[in-house]
C-alpha cells in the first residue's frame, strides 16, 4: 500500500528503511522523500515507522511532526 502518493513510497519501503537503520521521520524523509510533497502522509508514515521500530526492538528517535 502506498503511504506517500507524492513520492510513490509504500509501507514496505518504510518498513525496509526501519530495518536498515532509519529511526526518525527526518531520516525517513531524507532517505525516501516521505512527507516532502504535500505532507499529508507524515502522520501515517510516522506511525508506521514507530510501529516497525517497536516490532524489531529498535529505539525511536524523536519522531516529531512539524506543522
């Protein structure tokens, strides 16, 4: 399922990025471009990243959403 339509980023890509060490929304944005278009995906991407990091036992680094 696509999470970020603007950048064509799927939930699988976000999960893969978390498994490869991405642990903040800022890093996810730099890596995949998530949230850099219209921004509507930021909350869902953040939630998915947090969920995935918890599943794999990695710490979440300040996933704060900018307004």
